[in-house]
């Protein structure tokens, strides 16, 4: 059973990495939109974001089920369980981030006063870049078990708030 358990945990981690990369692609797309300073989002870009969001939602459900099944079927030990639960919690947050990308993209399309957006564009761009950097470093911290990235993210989260 140990081999099956290890395979289940490793497959879950691999699926999580694929999921995380989809969300990071969404963030990159949003960053490009915001940095451009335009309040028009091309239809093909919006369509791509919406398709990717649909894929993110489907993968989140499948991965959540896979995590529950791994716990129930293979009874991981405490250290494995902590890693699996951390994966699950990050998964939920990443899915929300994907939703926010869609909301922000739609919001940009609805801006009625471009002058106000232009005045705030630099701050919005900086905030976007910093947020995405924090998401990337927190994911790298989890995936690579990198404590330095975790500490960096925690410190910068306090500053950012």
C-alpha cells in the first residue's frame, strides 16, 4: 500500500503544479492588461481568460476529490497529511485568485472614467506586480519546500496590507 500511497500523493502534487501554472497564466494575462494601461480588453483575450477559468474550476473540483480520496484510501502519516492539507488550502485560494482575475478583467472593461484610471494606473500596476510576485514566491515556497520564500512572502504580505 505504501507504493500506491506514494503514487497518489505524487500524482496529487503533479496535478497541483499543473493547476497552479494555469492560475499563474491567468495572472500573467491580467498583468499584461493592467500594465498596458488600456481600458479595453480585446475579446480574444477575454475569451481566453474565461476558457482558462472554466478549466481552473474543473481541475479544482477533480483535485479536491483526489485529495480527499488520498486521505481516505491511503491514511497518510502526519507529515504527509500536513502537506496534503496545505495543498488543499492553497488550491482553494488559487481558485479564488482565478475568479478574481476574471472579475478584475471585467471591471476594467466597465471603467467609465478613463482619466481616473490613468491617474491611478501606476499604483494599480505596482500593486498587481507585487501581488503576482507574492503568489509566485508562495507557490515556489510550497512546491520546493523553500523557507526563505515563505519568510519573504510573510514579511511582504504585512507590508503590502
